């Protein structure tokens, strides 16, 4: 491993060229005057074991992990913290002594983004509805459990995937074609799918059943204001964009590596959205 002062860091995924993580972490490395570099490394799934071993041998001090490696990477960890264990996926790797630890900062990023976007948000006020049942939905369901949300409804096309999350995190499964019914009395609606993202199919949903007091949160950030958020804003709901979840999950990773909690400020947001 390289010395304790200079940190070799990277994000691993496939594909990886779209990742904003190098922009974020290089911004903070420069801003706080710490020593290190941060690369984006594309690793196909079949090459993960070999190439990850090569990176460890090359002295890397920490990693972020994105799709499709968040679960497969766990087998190379000596230990996992509680968040990674409960979520069942790892997005941040770091060394503690000579042990490689896995963490998951997605739930932290989700919570911080909402609480910084909607002041005094009351998590316990009513049900939350999650659209989708992928890795992000799993981390978010864990976050909602941490915040004592009374009822969580997960709507997904593949019932088995939603059922897996409910089995571990609690809540209820609702078929995708009943997502509008799920909105009745909801306090929070979260889109965790890629629907509405630039280049993807739109998210087709009618919000008429959603109370105007509810908050609508879309983890998609390209475009920043998705059609779902446009629809929510037009009817008076508070909205939360997805860029903050990306930045706050990175904030936690940077703190793990450097012991510094970096600012999420307008300058960084502007850089990431360019």
C-alpha cells in the first residue's frame, strides 16, 4: 500500500465514463489541500477478481463502487460496517489497519439530501412510496426504516425484486399498475428507476391521488428537473432533485477516507451539472 498521506482512490464500474465521482472528489482534494488522486476505472464483471487484485497490489487506498459491482465486490472485503451489511451492497471501500472494509453511503446520501432540501421534514407523518426495486431502492428502504417511516409501499414491475426488499426491510409490495393507488395518503414519493432520465423512457404516472402536502423525490439528476418533478411542482408539491443524493453519498465516502466532512456547495453542484 502507498503511504498514509497520499491516497490513491478510484471508482470502479462498467461502464464508468459517465461517472461524476472524479469531478466531485478531485474538487474536494484540491479545496482541502489533501494529497491524493481519484480515477475512474472500467472493469467488466468477468475481470473483477483479477483487476481488483491488481489494484490492491498497486497500492490503492480506497474505492467507490458502482453498477454492476456493488454486490460482487463484497466477497473481497474482510469486513463490512452495519449499513453495508443491512443493505447487502457496498459502494465505498477503505482500509482500517490491514483490513479492507466495505461501507454503503447511499442511505446517508438519500437522507442528507432530503433533510437539506426540505427543512424540518417529518419522516413519521405518513407512508412513503418507492417506485422501483433495484439497488438504490434497497438502500432507500433501509434509510426509511432508520427514520421510522410508518408505512413503505414498493411498486415495481417485477414483484419478486420488491418482495426481496420487503422481506429484509419491511413494508408492502404493490404491482406497478397500482402505483397511482399507492399514492393515496402518502407523505413521500421516491422515484428510484431510470425512467425520466435523459435518453430513457418517460415515467408515466398521474399524481392526482398524491396529497399536496407530500414531497416528491427523484434520484435521477439528468435532467435535474425531471418530468415527474415538473408535474409535482405544477400541483404545489415540494420536490427534491437527485443531484444531492450523489453529492452527499460522496461526502460520506470522502470523510471515511480523509477524516474531513467536505462542503456540498453551489460551486461543486455547478461543476457536476456541466
